[in-house]
């Protein structure tokens, strides 16, 4: 009993001593109600305010207003019990109203009250943040309650509270400075589910309708992400093989488990061809083997630099899709992967790559580098930068200014790795004004030295009927004329060029008969060109010459598919001819015998009995011969079944003949007597009787030799007619000497004159000029991409240059090409080693892309052919197929080498050759 009395006395003494440290009641009221620490102070975003139960606070107000510290109105310890739903989780009751259920106090006032009166034992303080909502600041009494779950266990949620101003991702990602105590969704989820810092995670949101949406940008607040109380947030962890669990359908889970068990060399992973996507696979394999870029993605540096708000970017989607590919390829758990998601993303942002058409690997590479740069651009708001001309200033100063201006708008791992600087010099041809600018570049597109000669195959048709047509292979100037083609043929035949006429034969008719002054560029390699010998006195049409050249077609009369078989059609066949006819023999009978002589090699003359039978039959049938209108009606079948040989032209094509030659003013009447064949004037297409149309009589005359089927079968030798011989020159091959890569770079830096389609505006002359332009290399990047311009496009032709370009595997020295003053103590700044090659096999219309690449870990070269990967030796890399070259600067290679004490990469072993390109499948 004495002990209890002693305790009560001690407690009274404590209260008494505590009261001695408490300020007076009026002072308390001023500190809590007014002043900088009082409840009347304005709200500031990010501050902490505390909830105090309304009944206790009103009791305190009565107490301090009474002025008597010993009054019975003393409120006692702060007790917020009426604000909680329970005494376990300490969750606030729903629907509490400020002024009725609670009052809000700033942090300083709260701490004063706790110091003076204490807090009920076991109760937590109710701390809330001031948040800045659109156009208003308020204390966030009810935080956002999220249900956090793991992707692998969706049925076990963890409830966590967050402020609307908390970031979804990491604290460093927030642009505004938030207090260190801010709870973060991603960090909370990782801590709750015990995910190690090395593991990569991402978040998904479950919407009200039950669908899932990726929370790509984690550098936003919960308010910006529109996260609400009760929403489910799923955290997903990347698999060991680089894939995401959500990206794999359930059906392939077993295959994934098998892949996870597979352990190969990281980076030695094929890419499945989705249908003409070898161009994409080749570009991806090259880029994947750029060491510093791959390390950037493997070490997750890209996560800190994803730019979701760049209007020029792709909302980070291209960078994330490429990162997924890199992580899978370098996990070592895949023999090959299917880049379907990446292909879909590329098609979404670049419509030219939609579908499954063949494309250029360099074009995709250009798009991908630009997309990655903008998605990873560290510059969030691009400022306007005015481009300045040198205006006589030193190159060093202008170049530094240009590079700094470039970096003010463009700063990414792509710029760090691939961007260099050109010096561009333009000189006005009129006033001599010189304009110097420095421009950034991402790759060099270097031209190949182009031969000024062209090889053309033609068929020479002699006037001598005993000689078969001869096939010739002629070397002519690429920008030459038709007359040059005749001169080249004259060297082989001894025939004067003046006795030659050149024609394009297509589908048994003349597509065009050329004049000597026309350009050779209008003739495509696929055209069938015939050169006919004519008499030296002849010309097409009527003029002062003594002979006339007549275009001759061969046609066969065939029964049309009519019910009564009373209607006949005509089909062209065989080789057309250009025949010289003396002007004084322009009669049907004379023409018949001239043509019979020209056809004598493959047309048998009838015996006297056959002639008589034929004449009698002719006389009997002359009244039933098709009228001119009927002949014209056969035009729908004129092309007919094509014969083998050069006259057949391009199968399946249809071109309208070009007729630009003059004709005679009159023409003899047809002879009525019929022999082996009949003669008919026709249009330039060889399909209609000219007499059925009111054509200009000055138009070029075309003659058709019309055969009855039976007569053709008896007297016309089709095999002999289609026969031809090859001249010795056909066996000759114009050898293309290989060129060195340095020659291509020299050609790139030579002075050129701008084309008419791309003039330069001279600020001095105030008009557009065809100025001279010279590009020089000022600063080279860590990784240099060299694009060999193998594809040539002109108005009339497209071709692929299959010239062998000799490029070094090691020590490509650019010191002679870089004009910036050089650091002689660091020669490795100008020397490069090859790390990857994109190859193109085949032609323009069909082709196949593959890759040679050096593995950054092993130093071994491999050949990537879609999903097939095989080791190769260095002497197999150089070929005519090389299209895009990737070189790495030697100082960068040394910087990326393993540190001393770590395992050195093994030397490249001798390996078998890649598949033979002659038998390589093409798409």
C-alpha cells in the first residue's frame, strides 16, 4: 500500500515537472493557431500535415481559452481512436469530414502538441502529404491503396498505400524533388516480393474491364498514371533467357523450359525469317554485335534514359523492343529467336516496313538508329538552334560550335557511338562565294568506282538468207548512242555501220526501231535487241534513197473459237524482219519473191506439182478469204503461243510498239494471186489490216506474211527458223577489277557538281546555282558504319554493282582522310577494326541478306543466315556480297577489353566455310 502511494506521488511530481516545461496557455494557443507553425499557414506541396480528432481538439481549445492550467477541462493525451476503423490495421474510417471529424495541423504544431500532451499509447500518428493537383493544393487524407501482385502469383495481393504524387518508378526518375520518405510503387513491390536489385522488372495495370496494360513510363506520379484505389498492379520479372513471361503463350512453356536448360555462347543466336525479313535479321545481327551498344542494353542503362515524351520518338517502344531482342540473343539460352514483336513495332512506326516485302537492310538500319536515338535522347526539350555558316572563321571554332549545337538537341548512346562530323564546302560557280558548314553523320554512304563501259547482247541478222542470226556481246560506252552500238558490231562483222538498223523486238513484233542518234540508256539489259543488215541505199519510208526498208511480220491463220468455225484469227510467230526492197520493185508479186528468197533458209520452195495444187486451191478459195475486217478481228489472239528463241521477248509482258518513222505516200495494190503465203499491210502492232482504218497514208508501212496452217506445216521449218549461232565474243567476260575500300572513300571526298534537281541557293548571287561540293571527314565516331552504294538507279535502268571491294579486317587507317588536326601521340584514334558485315546476294528484284559478325566475348567470327549460325574464318569474310561494313575504333576496343586477371578472349579457331552463295536460297 505504501508502494502504490509512492508511485502516485512520483507520477504527480512528473506531471508537475512536465507542466513547468509547457508554455502558458495563451502562448500555446498562438503557436498552434497562428504564426508560421500554426494551422492557419498556407499549404505547400510535399509538406506533411497531421489529423487530430475533432472532439479532442475542441476540448483543448476550451482548456487554453479558460486560462487555468489546473482546470478540469484538461484534454489529456491526444486520442484519435474515433478516426480508425479498427485497432489492428489502423485504417481510417471512410467518409471523414474536415471540421466535423478531424482538424489538420502542420508538422510543427503536431509535434508541439505531442510534446505537451503526449499521444495515446499504441496509436500511430496520422500523417498525410500536401499534394499539388491541377489548380489546387490539398492535404491528401485518403491515399491511393493499390493491390500489388506478382505475375507468377496473381491470387495473393499485398495492399500498399501511396500518395498521388508518389512516382511509379524510382526516386531518381522524378523531375521534382520529393521527400526521401515518399513511398514508390516499384520499390515497394520489389521489397515486398524480395526481388533482387539485379533482376529486371516491369509493371502492368489491370483495368476495370479486366484487360491488362503496360505501365511503360514509370517516371510519372500515380496521379499522372491515373492509378486509383483498389487497382491491381502486377509486377513481372524477366526470365533468365531474356524473355518476359507475359510475352510467351502457354503452349510454348515446355519449349521455354527446354531453352532455359540450353546453355550456349551468348550472342550466337539466329533470328527466324518471318517471310522476306532476312534484311531485318541482317541489320539486327550487325547492330547486336556492336559491343558498347549491347553492353548498354544488357546492363539496363537504357532504362534510365528512355524518353517517353519525345514527339520525334516512338514512346520508348522501339528501344524496349530492341532491348528485349538483345537480352534474349545474349542470354545464351536460345539457338534462335522469333523477332515477331520487333517486326510488328517497326511496321507500326514505319509503314514502309509493313507486310512481308523484301527491303534494304541499310534502310532499316537507318530507321532503327534514328528510332533508338530519339527513344533514348537525354534531351527532353529540344531548343531551337540556328545553323551558322563559317563566315571566314577558323575550322576548329566552327566545327566545335556545330558539334555543341548538335549535342544541345541530340544526346544519346547512338550519338556517343555512331555520330561523326563532316565538313561540307560549297563554291558558287558565278561569284566564287565559298560556304563552309559542319554537319553530323551516322554512317558513310560511299560510291563504288563505276565503269564507263557497258556490255550489251544483240542479235545480228544478215541480208544473206543462208546465214543464221548471230549473237554478239558488245562493249559500248554507258552514255553512248545507237551509232556506237553499230560501230562496235562492225568491228566483229566487218559490216559498215551505215548498213545497220537497230530494233527492239518484243513478242514477235517491233517494239521500237531506233534512230542512230538516240541514247543507249533507253535500252534495258532485259530487252531483245536485233541489228539488221540493210542495203546501203535504203531507208525506212520514202525519200531520196533508192531502196525502201519494210518491217515484216509473220502470222499464222488459225480458226477462232466460234460455234460455226466460220471466223478466222491471226497469230504472230517467229522473228520479224527488216527487208530492203528496191523502189522499182514495189509490187506484191516482186515482194513475194524477195521475201521467199529472204526466208529460203527455213522455207522450202514447193515443187511444180505443189505449186499447181496450191494455185488451184487458191483460185477455189479466193472468194472465201477473210475480208479485211475479219483480219482485224483476229487481234485478240495476235500474241499467241510464243516461240523459243530471242524473238519471244519478255514472257507475259505487253508493250505498245513505238512508231515514229515516216512512210510512203502511196502503196501498190495487193496481188490477188496467192502462193505459199499471202501479204497484207498491217498496223505497227501487226494485228490489223490497215485498210480497215482511216490511217494517215504517210505512216510507216508494215507488211504481214500470212500463212495457212497447212502450208506452214508443209513448208515452214520452225526449228531452223529459230536457230542462231554464237559469235566468239559471247564467250568473253568483261572482268571487273576489284577496288580497295580506300578508293571508295577517296571517291566520296572528291569534288562534285550538284545536279539540276538539287541546286544550292547562293546568298551572294541571290539565286540557285549548280555549285561544286566537297565533303571531308572532320571527326569520326567510335563505331563507323560504311554503306557501299551497290544499287544504282537511273531514269531508264536499275542495276546492282557486284564489284569486289577489298576491305581490311584490321587497321583500316583513316589518318589520311581526316582533315582535323590530329593527335600524333594517339594513332589508334584513326585506326579501325572490322566487327560486322551485312551481305546481299542476288539481284535487285530478289535477293538474300546474311551477316558476318565478330562475337565481343570470344573474338570468334560467325556467319548468321537467318536462324542458322556457323563459325567462319577471317579469310571467308571478304566477298562481292559485302554491303554494309561495321568498324570499331581501336582505342574503344582496348577500353572494352577485360581487365587484367580476367579471362582473355580465346583466339579465333579455324572453321569451316559458310554456305556457298551459288546455292544459297533467296527469298
